[in-house]
C-alpha cells in the first residue's frame, strides 16, 4: 500500500494535477486555470498528497491535491480530489486539516467551500470536519447543472478535530 505524505505543490506538479482533475471531475479545471492558480494568484495555495510505494523510494506518485485560497480572515477551499485507488485512507481529511492550519497561521478565522448537492462523499467529509451547511446556490454548477451547497466552518478551531 505504501506511505503517503502531504507537501506544498510547485508548478512541476501541473501535469499530475491535470490528470487527477480529468479523472475526478465532470468539469475539470483546465491547464490554463491551474496555471493561473499555481503561478498567478497570490491568494492561492496548493497541497499535494504523495505516495511512496513500499521499497521503492524512486517512484513517488501524486495521489491527491487541494487548492485553497487564504483571503484575509477566510480560507476558501477551491478544489479537492484523491484518486480512486487511494480513497478512504484519510488523505482528503489530512489535506483539509493542513489547509486550515495554513490559514490559521495567516490569521484566517473561518473557512468556506461549495460542493455539488449530490456529492455525498465530500459533504460527509466536510461535515466530519465540523463544516455546516450555510445556504444553497441554485444551478451553480454545469455539466451537469446542479445546485451548490455552501458550507462554512466558523470559527476554524471549533470542531475541526484538533
Ligand atoms: C471526496 C474525496 C476527496 C474524499 O477523499 P478521501 O481521501 O477518500 O476521504 P477521507 O478518506 O479523508 O475521508 C474522510 C471522511 O470523509 C467521509 N467520506 C469520505 N468518502 C466518503 C464516502 N464515499 N461516503 C461517505 N463518507 C465519506 C467520511 O466521514 C470519512 O471519514 P471515515 O473514513 O472516518 O468514515 C474523494 O472521494 C474524491 O476525490 N472525490 C472526487 C472529487 C470530489 O468530489 N472532490 C470534492 C469536491 S468538493
């Protein structure tokens, strides 16, 4: 199964992130969008989950990632994905917790995100971290058209399990 760890991303990770996007989303972020976030957005942060197969330190692979913004007092979770074969091991939870820590270190006090109304796995993940439903944004998503649930964690420290 191997170990996994989390670290900040650099632009070299772009092809791997694109691959994960394409595999995990019906409307994946494009190369242009990712490039803009990785190198042109001063608020944006990227964390990568990397796997090292047992006994093979040479073949590290990127198995998940999280893009988030820290905008003054607010952490905005923008995009989160873990490849299917590495799910249910706590990787997404660890990515979100690390993002909240980065935000807190920059004096952020709350966190927000949008999630597709039908995405029960992600909704359960965020609820388990203390996020609560705030409101619905009707027909927010395309391909397929769907409502977004706006979720919030305010303050960050309250129920995030740390
Ligand atoms: C949602 C996603 C990121 C979860 O990744 P993951 O690494 O498997 O999640 P974790 O193992 O950290 O799960 C943490 C908690 O989330 C919840 N959860 C995760 N997957 C779940 C599922 N399929 N069903 C129900 N709850 C789930 C559980 O509460 C879980 O805690 P537990 O393992 O103690 O039960 C992953 O399924 C994914 O990449 N999906 C496709 C892309 C996506 O939907 N991204 C989110 C966009 S908002």
